[in-house]
């Protein structure tokens, strides 16, 4: 369906942009780095050095200086929570109606009905609908994936609102826009293939159980690693040492410098696993998440090396343990 192609195109485009921006020094400084790794002055200077036409550098400098507080990360999770909950509610209501009134086709879900309407606007021929006999396993798979996603978003939202100390760090407005696009599109990406794919095999209970175990492992360790980072930030604020940083240690920090990013990737891998690895749209989400967080982890590793030098353990890898 066209709706599925559009969703997949979003992640492909974001991945291509991330690669391109990371390869060019001034775009990396201006648009990729954020928080402690970002230097607005360096980004503006890099932009000025790449422009020759009079007056153009001033406009580019103003654009590179368009930043928002990093504390606005909570808005991503508010958005993801609202959109994800609505799509999940749509699936749960379909399951309830099917249990009470008998099996129904997917057009009784608002999400699929909207995709069908979009298809009819673009193409005169009505799209092929999923056979009613297959709907139960498809909607159940979507509900399981959405439930895991909403749990993940709820944990991150709670951390941002109640646990994470405030910071004066900044991120570029383009990164804010990308984050909003991601958290609006991802709930629909989770259900896209389950609702619209013509070939869909029922997922075994063992596969779902393995996905749940991986999700729980990643969520637990991400929570622990975030606690370590939050505690270091609190100590820094209490002692007024705004110009100094401490090297995080404990849990997965003993193996990699950015374990919270590794766990984030594993969370989305677990969502893909819950579909039996047969959802190409969710694979696009996994690829985008891996590329985006790998780039961020690389910038963080470079910052750790510049800041701590020989204090950084030699066996502490960037993102993957022992690699």
C-alpha cells in the first residue's frame, strides 16, 4: 500500500540525511552534534568557512544557531505516548469487538481505514484488503509490538519528567523536527506491515517470548545506565562544577561508552523480533535507529577521548562490547 511506502520512505530519507551530514565537517558540527558534544561557535565558524558569497554566511550562521533546549526531549516522548496510545487503543478495540461480535476485517480499525482512504485518493482502484481469516493474528501482533513500544515510551517519559536533572545543553532545531517526525511515524510503522502486507505468517509464541526477554533486558539496562548518568549530573550540579565532567562507570558502562544507545537499538530490534522478523517497515525503523545512534555514539566516544584522555579505559568500546 502507498501508506506503507510513504512510511518506509521517511526512514530511508532520514538515514540518508544522517549519513550525508556526518560526512561533511561543518554539517556534522551544526546539525549532528548536540548537548555536550555540540559547540555552537565551532558550528558557526565552520559554516562561515564553507561560504564564499557575500551575505550568505550571515544567513547560514543564523540557521546553524537555531537551537532549542535539550530538555525538550520530553516533548518527543509526550508525542510518542499520545500517538502510540491512540494506535494501540484502535487495535485493542478491534480485538474487543471481534471477541464480542465475531471476526471482522481490518477496515474496522481506524488506522487501516485511513490507509485505505489515502490509497483511494491517490489511486482509483481500491486496494486489496487482508482476508478476514488472517486479521486476528495480524492485529494481535500489532498490539504486542505497540504495547512494548508504549511501555518503552512511558519509561523514557517518566525519566525525562521526574528523574533527569535539567540541563542548559542545546540541540539544533532540525534535530528537534527529526525527533518529532520519528515519534509520530513510528507507531504507524509498527502496525503498517501487520495490517497491510499481503504475506504474513503467524508468529510463534517462542519468538514473541524471546522478543519480550530481549525487550526486558534492554529496558532494564537502559534504565540502570540512565540512573548512572543522572546521578553524575546531580553531583556535578550540587558541587557547582559546571566546567568538569566525571567518567561514568558501572553496569554496561564497563564495556561500552554509550550503553544507553545500545539498549535503545535493542528495544527496537525486539519490536521487529515480535513480528517474526517479517516486517520490512519495522526493519527500516531499526536501521534508522542504529545509524542515528551509532553516529551519536561515535561523537560521544570522540568527546570522551578528548575530555578524559588516558583515563578512558582502553577496553571500553564505542557501542558494541569487545568490538
